[in-house]
C-alpha cells in the first residue's frame, strides 16, 4: 500500500476549479488569481518566467473582456520572450474580434 502525500499548495488548483463552477463568483476569483500573479511578478527575476506570468495576466484580462489591458500584457510578455506563439495568437484573436465588432 502506497501513501500519497498531498501538500497544501497542491490543493489550490482544485480550489480554484471548484470555485469557477459558480459563474457569479468567477469575476471575484479572477481578481484573486490576478493579485497572486502580481505577487509572483514581484518575486520572479527570470525574464523567461516573467513572460509567462505576464501572459497569464493577459489571459485574465481577456476573459474579463478588458482587451486593451490584455494586449498590453501580451506585448510586455513578448518583450521578455519573443518566442511565445500563444501571445501572438491571442493578440490576433483580439484584433479580429475588435475589427468585427466595429463593422
């Protein structure tokens, strides 16, 4: 019989997943996650890792419909890591979405 040890930090993804299941709480939890990313930015010194943190903050703004802020964070992520295709893709999707909404 094998005993599995679960550390407290391993439970956070489960907590966030369960709390996202309630739509009325989604915005509040996204703000909490965003604050955690800002704290990670303060602590992280590696530019490559910081690019992924900035990309994830951009994802949060995209899901909130804040496209201008999202584009800003995608650009900042690409300044640190120009080989981040998912940031290019999300920027293109936002530009396409904005273009269609102007028609």
